[in-house]
């Protein structure tokens, strides 16, 4: 079966499904050859904690015949729990200085921006508190000094935001942005890294919210399309 099954999911994925579930919902149903996280009447709900590329083909196929809501969590607050290699001992717990924000969705949305234009597609972004479990096994990333990620756990759902059409993403456009602007302008006025601003601009362009304009020089320039 295609999709994420209950035997493969991490604790965060399972907890978000349980949090989202309402009476009458069906979990792990097979629709058009894919396993769907949650079915609510005609609505198909998919929880994706990372890597929109992995679900792009599945979403594209399902959207042909069904309304689909993609639920994506962003950790506004993150705790790191370190455990021993055998998982038997807790070695420490600390709060990460990194705080995710709603605009971080563009880190993943850059992989499927055109799907936002589909009338059957809805994106729901959830800001959460989470705990990430690091295992001291020497098999993880060098950034984590060899610690592997054993699990992600939901501590609290803090807030939720629903984007049902391209124009809903206009909230990410600063009101004081020049009529003709660059990625540099967007990064400065929205106080975000240039790399994220570049992804934001790309997504908004692919959604049809902004458009490329001709401007002398090497840097691309854009303008917001009228509503």
C-alpha cells in the first residue's frame, strides 16, 4: 500500500492524527490505491511532518477526484531529549534556541507550489511544541555530533492556520514592500533569511500571487498581482 502506515510513523505523526480526529472520521483508509491518514466525509486529510517531495505524486493524483487537506506542523518551541545508544537511559534535556514561524512552511512548500492553485487543495499549518529524541549511537548527522533522531513527540498544539487558495498567502507580503521589489527587499522587510525569501518569492510566483517584471541588472524583480 502507498503512503505512511501506522507501523512506520513516528510519535508526532500519530499524535497529530489523534489530535485532528473527530467522531465519525476514519483512519488509515485506502482510497484510489493510497492509504489516507484520515477521511472525514469527502475530505481526505494527510499529515506530513517533513519532505513534501515524498507526497507530491500522491497529492497530485488524489486531487483529481477528491478535496485534500495537507496538515503540516512547524515547531514553534522545541525540546531536545538525549538518550543512550540502547535507549535505556536519559542523558539530558534542553530547550532548543530555534523557534519556527509560520513562514517556514515555504521551506517545504517550494516543492509543490502549483498544487496550491488546485481548487481541491487546502493547506493547514500547525504551530506546535515538540520534543525531539536524540539517540547517542554515532549514526546521525555530523551537525548533531553523530546522534540520530529516534523520535519526534507532540507536546502541545499552539495555533493553526488554513490556506485554501493562493490569495490567502498574501499575508506573507509586507505592506511596505515597494511596488517593484527584489528578494533582497522581501528578506529585509519581512526579517527573514535571504534563502527563505527566495523560496517564498518562487512559491508566490508559481501560485500566481506575484509576477516577474523586467528590470535592468542581474537581480530578478517582482510585483504583486492585483486581487
